[in-house]
């Protein structure tokens, strides 16, 4: 995630509590989605789709914070 902005992401993880919280939440969702898709954590399709939407929303929030920090 955000491979082309790795330095900025690492700086925000150290400096910005909201960014760190959102990043950790995104990582947890990523693990749960992967487990569900691999079949190691069975989950209904509706719940999986909801989790994927939440993951994308979180990623958008992270990108917004990164854009705002870069503009500042």
C-alpha cells in the first residue's frame, strides 16, 4: 500500500496518531479479508463485501491525510 510514497507513510506513522490508527485498522481488515478469501476464516459473502468496502474507505482516508500532509 502506497509503495511509491513509502517515506511519507513512515513519517506519518511516527508523527500522526490518526494516520497510525487508520493504518492499523486497514492492516487488520486486510488480514481478515485474506483469511476469508483463503477459506481459513469462513465468512458470509455479504460480511466479506462489507469488510472490503470498509477497507477501501480506510485506504481513501489514509490517502487524504497523505495528500494534505504533502500540500502543507
